[in-house]
């Protein structure tokens, strides 16, 4: 499906500044102000990302689910993070953000209803789709007769009247260095356990690592042969594949390139702190802290976030999808047998609904994964089996199963 809106391959400084100013104004207009007694706090932080065409161009934004280093996806009681794709018009970015806020409020009403005793949440996916569609239609109707500022004020007034306190913030950069680092284990899990994501990343890494060509004008055949051998014997291709995978999966890849004869060295992204003129590396095994000058480190980024030197994982929009699939599967695998063992008709009915829920979630989320990735990487050659160093086909260290939990209240 073609994107009806223009996708900007290159964005100007004027575009970035105009978009940032408009989104910051939207955040101020839609926020409800100081807390009122009894109001439910909803905190939303959104900011710009540029995925460089790795994801489909029809994806105008996506949620970034708060997650712990142990794979626990945190609930809406904490702060909600949302990435706005920079490579679209300012008008489209504003409409995307307004639609997000409207759906967020509508879903909160849905969650309130789901907490009524006697409900089990096994129809929430169907209800959420209907809720989102109604919220989108209502916003479209509003924008036909109002400008975006009036629409933002209308959302603010509706939120306050419904007992919500909206605390909205436009952030640049969207994610801090600490937040990016603690997300790495869960994102490696996505790469390891979502075949479509692994294939997309590996195809790009393979393309980049096989891109070394040795050429030279007036250079002897012996010298060219020696240079080609250095690429193979020195494992340059393996190092390149690994740093590319780190960049796409964790958001950042780091390869120290010291003067000869010192060897190349890959660093885990969560062990590197980026400063204005150097890279501070923590080596927990040797209990050392190193400072590598900017000239001695190759730093690659996945998605670029405006306003900071760090990248963000290209797999971020897939994290919540895999989490939902794994949670639904765990529910069927562990709770359905217990329910069936009771032998009651009510338990059998619940077990059937839980299995239906899992099938729906898996089918819908797998379709959305394909839509998000867009299929562009399928035109690249498949990755060879020896793309990475021996024994490192999986990215590590990764979390175990993703699971949902309540976030700590502030």
C-alpha cells in the first residue's frame, strides 16, 4: 500500500525546528495543568526518530514500551513513550500525535471498564481495535472544522472532564543514554526469537559486511592479494557484521579501532558512555574503565534520534508485539491446563477463550510485524550461515521471556 503522504528522505534544519516547535506547543496545549485531587495521571513523552528507511514509510509513529533489563514490560501506570517519525510533513506529525492522545484517552476508558469484577481481558484486543477506530473517526471529524490547536484544546478539556490529568512532554532526544542501555537485553531477545526481525537485520548486516572491495591504481598484484587476505584473516567482515547487528538491535554499535598492531575490539553497547569528545567504556569482567578518543572508536547508530548522539533500536516497534504474543502463549501453556484440570464448564469456556485470544494475537501481531518491516530487506541477499563469529549466531546477553507487570508509581 503506497503512502499517500510524502516521505522525506532528507530533512532540513528548518523542517526539524518547525516540527519541534509545533509538537512542543501541542504538548503544552493538550496538557491539563497541575494535578487535581482524584485525577488519574497520564504521562506521555514523545520525540523525533528517523529510521532511515529500514521500516515501512507508512508507519508515522510507534510506541516504545518501558521495559526492565529483565524483560518486564511496564504498564501504562508509568510514563508512555512514543516516537514520531521525523520524515513526514509537520501537519502529518501533528495529526499523528493528536490521534495518539485521543486513542490513549479512549483506551483508558476501556481499561477502566475492563477492571470491573467478572471481566478477564480476553476480548481486549477486539475492544481496543474498535475503540481506536472510533477515536480516529472522531478526531478526523474534529479536524475538518477545527485547526490542530483547537483540537488539542478540545482533547485537554475532554481529559479534564473525564477525570484525567494529562502531562505531555516533547523531548529531544526522546530516550536518555541510561534508558537505551537498559533496553538492550530485551531487544536482543526480540532479535533472537522473532524470525522476521532476525532475517531483516542479518540481510542488512551481510550486505554491509560483504561490501569490502580491494582496488588500487598502480598497485602490485601481490599488494592487492595481501590486502584482501588481511580482510579475511583479520575477520574484518565478522567485526562489521557484529557492529551492524548491535546498531540495528541495540540502537548503537561500537568497534574500537586502535593503531596497529593492537587488535580490533567490539564493546557491548550498554558498557559504553558517549561524551562530547570520547567514549567511556566499562569493562565489568576486568573491572576497568577505559576512555577511548573519538578517533579510536567506530560508532554506528540504528535509528537516529534528534537532539542527541545516540541511536535507537530499529526493533523498538516490535518489542510490544512480541511481548503480547509471548504473554498470550504463556497463558495458554501454563494456565489453560490448570483450568481444564478442574473439570468445570466455566473453566473449559475460559480455556477456549484463552486459546482463541492467543490465536488472534499471534496472527494479528505477525501481520503487523511484516507491515512494520515493510519487506524492503527481502530484496537483499540472504545472510550466509557464517555471518557472525562462531557460536554467536544469537545476540547476547538477552532476557528470557518477555512478560508484563505493573510499573512503580511515582
